[in-house]
């Protein structure tokens, strides 16, 4: 009994140390982003407005909520997703907190070419002329999920990967977002010789998005994405429609506050 208690206390201590480390890393990355913003070749007015936008985003999408969501989602969603019917297109109402902006069956698009399913992203999002594009939640799509190879998007495992790891509770960020004032434009961007790049987008009003992708060590890259997801809205080909009531329009930019993410 005492051995189990010591193990639990040890695990709790390790978890506390990891959480403290994450807080320190997040704060350091926040300061680094602020420094990079101060160095951008834009006006002081834009710098002040952009940082005010990022602080609003931080309030709407706080660090502690992201940590809780990513730790809790794999545990909370595992059993319900194993019991969820194949035909389901949404989570049950009691799991509404974990809803995302793309549905439970993923956001993938694919084409069937010579009897083989090909994820549209793997061919530059350009199907051949006249080629049908299938969404993952269509009944006649029978291929894998690009984020869970070997598993259909409606399988419990693919849904678990999608909802608990890749696109966790993202509907909250959509609802906390804002409609853009006009189609966003690139305000400033740069790539350096070390293989890093950054960009700052602006919607002509009070919304900004700063993204950074820079090398660190051992092939690990530091990525940051803060503000509102203006890049997604800017790349839309359809006219931008504002949100009204319960309808989320195409002009909606999700809020995001990711000061740091480490990726290979």
C-alpha cells in the first residue's frame, strides 16, 4: 500500500514539474514573439494594435484551458467514442464541450484514382478535371483517414485521434472568434537563411495573425500561431458572409493563442 502511495506521489511530482516547465516555456515563447513583433518593419500603430489583438486572443483561448483540454480529452472521449455508432455525425449532447468545427469524422477530402484513395492534400489540393472529390463523412468514402492510416474516419480510433489529439474542442475557438472586416492581407513576412519564416496578416480592422516557424535544435522546430486565423479566411474562394445568430459565416476567423509548439 505504501509502495503504491509513493508511486502516486512520484507521478504527481513529475506532473507538477512538467506543468511548471510548460508554463515557463510558454511565457518565454510569449516574450520571444513580442520581441519579434517589435522588430517587424511595420508602424508602431500596427505593432500596438497587433499586440492588443494577441492579448485578447490569449484571454479568449487561455493556456490553462489548452493544457486541460489536451490532457483530459483522450481520457474522457475514449469510452464514448468506442460506443458511438458508425453512422453518427455528432457527439451526444452531454459531450458538447468537446465538439469541433469540422465534425467528428474529420476534415479530409479525397479522390478515387485508379481504384486507390488519394488524400487531396497529397496532390496539392488539385483534383484532375472532372474528378469527384469525396468528403470523409460521405457514405461512399471507404478509404483511410490521413491522420489515422489503416482506419476509416468513422472508426472509433480515427475519431479518437481526431477529437482528442488533432482538433480538440475547436468549436469553442470558432465561437470565440470574430468576423473579419474585409478579406485579410499579408502585412509583413520574411524568410531567413536558417530556414525560418514568419508572417503577419491583417484584416483591415482590429484582427491580426502572427505565425512563426523557426528551427531550434536536432531537427525540432518552434512554431507559433497567435491572434485570429486570418490565413484560412484569406484563402477562401467563396464570398465572405458574416455570421448571424446560430449560423457561422465564412467570414469567421477562429481565435488562436499558441505561443509555442515543438514539431519535427
